[in-house]
């Protein structure tokens, strides 16, 4: 395959390569693999697109993301060929205007693409969705696909801390965040199915998430009580979603399988579950100091009962099932607000597909 | 290539914005002109400053049209962008603010670029902390010459009398950047 | 989840229960849900109290599984002596 990116001769010693990645600003501070032609070709062979296909333009510097350049960054991250399609689909989703890539790659907020994968390939690709799926399970797909997306935003999009992105804190997901949903333990249709895809499709959903917000309970097994507490927890007073338009953005709520089973008995319909969460995700206007309260009032965020709801619609609170069997915990992925999650089906090169 | 080296491919892309379109200036007094002002629902400080400038512009003989934005996407974002398009087409020049966070600076610049794409003079208002970012965004959108007025930072929590003083101090500068003559 | 490993772990406990006339039936081993479902069979038992008490039985089976089956799993045991499955 003819590649067009500049060739660079680098030391073969891995430690020297790491030092070079730091001085050349190719990396994120973590050791990388060399993007050799063999590694890149293997990824391109698994892609449904040719190497010179322009997938998208990535902000903030509007670098042109050809499939070749994406493959180079994916090779550096250690993405295996079978998983390359997930990275491609994720970048397509990130570049959708409704995801608001320009806003999210430049904001002072900590927001970053958080990938949620559904479909039959999760296990084969090493995408973690069971115990420690958000950090510690060490599945190859989880640890490399998200990182490939992050490297593309850095090296193609030009996202550099303090220069082109004003993120005050960043967050750990900036090294890459890619988890799966434990569909088989969910009492509801999967996230992908709810978003219009088939159960036999591999789908990646990209959420503009600000981080992981942990919630825990060891005292109460009642599903409605737990869901009420989850709703109140995600409606914390400094949530981004109070700053912008209430109809924009989603909050993902990751529910462990044991709680999911309990919640599913109380709410067999995920729509009813989302309504319950939405109806309880509010705080009284009195919670905020007057300066903040005045702004909320001026933007019409306070209802007749003095409640400030986190979101306008139930579908803006998005439950997914994942995590281990230890129960006791849920995690929210709070939203930046001005962004709608985007989903893409994963395409593979038909010539290499075995199923 | 030697036994001690390996060939790899460069992973970076060139940033956009090597070519920049020109910006525009009034080169006349503002009397009789229609000047657009874009405020932002998020920032009380800018709402006050822009109201004061609007008052001064009318005092100095211009008409003003004020619009308020605050959304970046979805239906509210699409409505806001349509408002800016309309503002750009019906006004003679515009003042667009406020860049005082990362994404709001991005959208301040984007909306200012919309006005400049209509070949109208425009000044983007960006706070000091975000000027480098604002310049980057303008450059990568191909509008490296966009006029940007830098206000102090932070602005939002300043009391009203200090904001009024800033409005007074910076009004002549915004007129100068628009290219208004006496 | 290795089915053979699960079967070996269950057999280890089942051998012990046979001495009291009880049996352990493996209803489901599902690697996708990480669920192992067993049923305690007491039809041939003359003295139910002689069989390991329910909490101890559950723990014994769980420990046998943990020795042979890596990773997390959910053990569901239908024990007729309790009103709800463990």
C-alpha cells in the first residue's frame, strides 16, 4: 500500500522512541508503539476506506483526518486491525456538528469523548464491560481504541493543553475512554438498540463526558429509593447542564448488573425508568446563592414549584449496564451540556470480514 | 535505515489556516449605520457592557440591533446561528462577544467570522486569558486577520461600577477597530 | 468461563452432599451473563437438616468455584429449604 505521510527514521530502542515522542509532541506522555509501514498497512487492510479517504476535519486546528493518518495514530496506540473500525466510527461520530467538536475540544471544561461500544464483537476486541471496565480491567480494545481517538485529536486536530484547548483540569479519559455495555445483564434494550441499531451490529456511541462521578449505597435495596438518590446525585448544583440549554446534552448513568436487575423489576420499561430519573433530577432554587439563582431565573430554568430540573426530557438521562457483580455502586458520566451523543455502526473491510 | 533505527510515519496533520481572508473596516463615521451587537445569555458582565456600548453607539448617531445567543448546538444552537446570519446580512458592521471561556470564545470567533464572511467590519470581544485561543480559532478558520478586542479577565464577577468603567475605557478602542472615523 | 472447570467445582461439592442423599443439579452455565445456576435436589434425603445449612452450602459451592473459575461470576442456588434462591 502506498502511504503518503512523511517517513521519519527513529531509534529502534523503545526508550529512545518514547523520549522522541515527548520531544516531537506526538504523544500523551505514555509510551507509544512505532508506526511502521507494516503496522499501518495491517490496519488499513481492515478498513472499508482507502488510505487517502478524508474521514473528517478535526478541530481545533481543523487538521484533515485521512484514514492513513488515523491508522498511523492507531498503530501508535496499539489498536489491532479488527478494532480499527471502532476507532474510525468513533472519529466519524466525534466530527458530527451535533457532537459540537469545536466547542468540546476547546472548552475550559474537562469534557472528552467517552466511547460506549455495543455489539457482538465486544469480547473479541477486548472491550471491557464487566468488573473495573472504567479502569483496571486492561482489555486491549478498551485501552487502545480510546487512546487512538485521543491521539488523533492531539496529532491531527492539534488539541494541546493550554494552547489550543483551554481545559482547566483535563481528566483521565483524555488518555482514552472506551467501555462496552454488558448487554446480556441489562433488563432493557441496549443503548445501541434504543438508538435505532440492530442487536447484531457493532456500534460505538460517543458521549461528551466530563468525567466519572461515583455514587455508592450500602443501606438500601429498594429500587425506587436507589433511583431517587441517583437522580438527586446527578443533579448536583455545579453540573454543567445548569449553565446552558436544558434541552441539550445527556447524562450517562452506568448501573451495575445487580442493581440493574432490581431496577428492571421495578421499571421493566426503560422509558419509565428515564422518566422517573428525570422527574427526580432537580434541586430547589434555594440551594443556589442569589447570584446563581438570578441567572437560573433569568433563563427560565425555575418551574412553578421552585424546582430547577437538570434536563428537559427523560431521554437525556441515559442508563447503561456495566461493571462488576459487587453491586453497591453506580457511576454517572456528567455532560458538558452543549453536545448530543452520536452513534455510528462499525464498518469493516468486507474482504476481511469472517462473519 | 540502520540496525539501530526504524522507519515510522509522522502522525501529525498540518493545521488549517495558511491562507487568510482579509478583514474589513468602516473608514467612515458611524452616523447613520446599523450596528449589530451579539450578547451571550451566559455572561451578565458582557450583557451590561454591551448595553452600555449600544447606548453610546446610539448617542453617536448609529442604530443598533442586539441579539442574544448562548447555545452551541441542537435546535437552540441552530436558531442562534441563524440569528447571526441574519444579523450579518442586515447590519453594516457588528460587535460580537463574549469570549471568556474556552467554548464561548470558539463560538464568539465563529460568529464573528460569519459577519466577516459577509464582508462586513466586525470586532470579536475576547477576554485576555483566551486571546491566544481566540487567535488560534480565527486562524484555523482562515480568518487570521479578524479584529479582536481584548478585555480584562476575569470579568464576570466584577461589580457593576467596575464593569461600567471598563465599558467606558474600551468603547473608543472598539470604534477604532471597526475603523470608524470622527 | 470454562464449563469443565465449573462442572469439576460443582462435582467436588456434590460428592460431599451425596453422603446425605442430596444432589446438585447444574441448571445453567452462561459465560455471557457470568451466571452459574444450581439446584439443590433433596428428594432422596431423609433428614434435610443433616445437609449443610443453606448459607454454609452456598459459601462452600462459591469457594469451590472461586478456586477453579477465574474472574467474577454470579452464583444462583435454588435451595428448597429457603423461600428465595440465594
